[in-house]
C-alpha cells in the first residue's frame, strides 16, 4: 500500500502535537519545566551526577532524544512529495511505486510522474565538472530527460517550443549522449 494511503502515518496537526510532546520530554530531562531557577539548575546538574538519579535522568534524556530522531533526520518528509493531478500524464506508467521503508524517514527517489526529480551526477563525454540532474531542470521552463533513442523526444520539445511558445528543453542522458551518467546512478533511478 502506498504511503500516501497508509492510515497509520501521523500527518499535519497530529504529527506536530506528537512532536511537541516529544520535545517536552527533553525539556523535562534538562530541568526546563521545573518551577524555580534553583530547581531547574538542580535537575540539570543531575545529568552529570554519578548517582542513580543522574543515571536515570541521562537514560530518560537518551530515550527522549531517540523519539525526535525521526523528526530531525526524516529526509523522506522533505523529499517524498508526490503530486496527483489530471495535469500529470501517467496512464501508461502503471501504479505509483510503493515505498519500501518508512516514507517519512527515508527518501525514495523515483522518476514516476508527479514525484520530485531525483539527483544524479552527470557530465559531458569529455569529462567536465559534474552537474546534477536537478541543476538541469527548472529555471522557469519544463525539462524532459530522455536517453539513447530519445531523438524523437528532443525534436518534439523543439516543435512545442516553436509552435506554442512553451519553454521546454530536452536532455539526452547515456553513453556518448549529450550528458553521461557519471556514476550510473541515473540508470538505477529512472523508472520511466
């Protein structure tokens, strides 16, 4: 089941409230929630004590920090946006790829229509400074990435730009093409 449809994921206000509760536990371990300055300082100093109380407070702090690990290191929540719209052509693409691990924590690069363009290093056939696929895209225009055998697509983008005035550019990526797949990452990432 797609992560977009998985009902167990915390999103929006529920996720924000869970995050706030996790941060509150950290503040408590640090002594920030104590009513007086003296009590806050005493609780904080327990963290460095060689005592059972100190050991317990350090253990609680480590547990609380682990709870926000997903929030602090969750690249998936930043990078896994997938847009669903009738403006996106995908009738010949089959189902959207399913996330194989936690979609909020792990980034799942895909070139499936509606997903964020993944990064791969490219360079010219005569080695040049590397450029990212992401740096080729955008800049106020549409971009089409094709490979060996994609000359028809390059011609189509030129015609669209000339006839309709739509800013669009096509790039060929592959062995001895306009751009070469420097580390063969693009070949692994491209789904379409």
